[in-house]
C-alpha cells in the first residue's frame, strides 16, 4: 500500500483523484496536514487545524456499478466506526451519542467521489476521510463537534490513521458491511428530520428511521430516502 504524505494541499480528494485518473493502485492513500479547500458532503467545507485531525483520501478500485457506490461509503463508515468504537449517522457521518433529545456529536465524516464509464461501470472511487483526533476545543460555530481526544484522551494519531485505513480496506466491499452499519447505527429507531435538495427544491422529510435498505436507503416511515442530511435526531 502506498501512502503519500503531504504538507498543504487544496484537498486530498483533488490529489487522489488525479492519481487515480493516472492509474494509481487500489489502496493508494493521500494524507495531508492541511487543506486550503477541504470539502464535505453536500457542498460543505471541511476545516481542521494542522496537527489535530486526520485528513486523507484513499483510491479504491472495487469494480461494480454506479448504483452500488453508496454501499462503499456506508461500508467504509461502518468499518471505521467499528475500529474506533463510535457510531454512524446516516449515511456516513461518524458520531458519538450525546444523550437523549440532543443531536449526536460528529467525530468524522466520509466523502465519496467516483468516476464511471458511460455504461455505469465504476472506474475508481476516491473516499475522503476527515477525523477529529486531537482537537481539545472547537469553535462556537461547531457546537456538535467532538474529537477522539475529548472522548477518550490519550489517542495516538498514527495508530488511528492505521486502524482507519485498515478498516476501510477490510469493509468497503465486505458482504457483511450493511449489517455492521446497522449494528453501529445511531440513526435507526429515532425520529429524524432529513433535509433534501436546496433552494426552491429543498424539502424536509420527518419521521421514524426504522431501517437501512439493502441499496443503502434510509427507511423513514416506510419510505426510502436516498440523499439528504439528517439534521436532528431527538430520542
Ligand atoms: C462530510 O462529513 O461531509 C465528509 C467530510 C470529508 C472530509 C475529508 S478531509 C479529507 C478529504 N479531503 C476533502 O476535501 N474532504 C475529505
């Protein structure tokens, strides 16, 4: 496995996607200390002070079709959650329960970006992982963020990195990945509000999250939801 360690990049996703397009092997990892344009799901920013978090992207060549791609990120999230003993918030946020009636605290997230053939065959996937490891405080605008250090103290960033990469490689395409996700789910069995779309197309789906379908959809009041942000999970 190749691990490319860099100082400052725009986004490890950009570097890893360029390497993937040039034929980088499955399992190639790009890790950076600082990103000037780190990005998250749904067009959000991902910021992390140098030295505190883990910022990396991994090239996967899983084969398969475009429609299976969400399962890769669910599997990777479940694997990391298992390795770090945290939970998953649908679809692939890594969280820690904060008690009844309050949202869980986010400790990390995964962004999946891929290239596919016109017929839908996946050429490669780049999974970007941001983990809060050594942060001791977060800015006031991130009231629902936490870190492994805040939760447990005494964590070793290199060990967390090695465990997270190993977990992704083990679980992203594992046949048992969805059951692992279900067993690590914070979202299931809770009332949720899911925001989908934006601007005039924005809508909110509210209901009880009862399950994860085999295609990765969250089942809310019996209906599948494929894209969106779980905004609150009151008990
Ligand atoms: C999310 O929770 O919305 C996903 C966050 C993913 C952030 C990571 S940090 C490393 C990689 N590079 C990026 O620009 N994004 C991902």
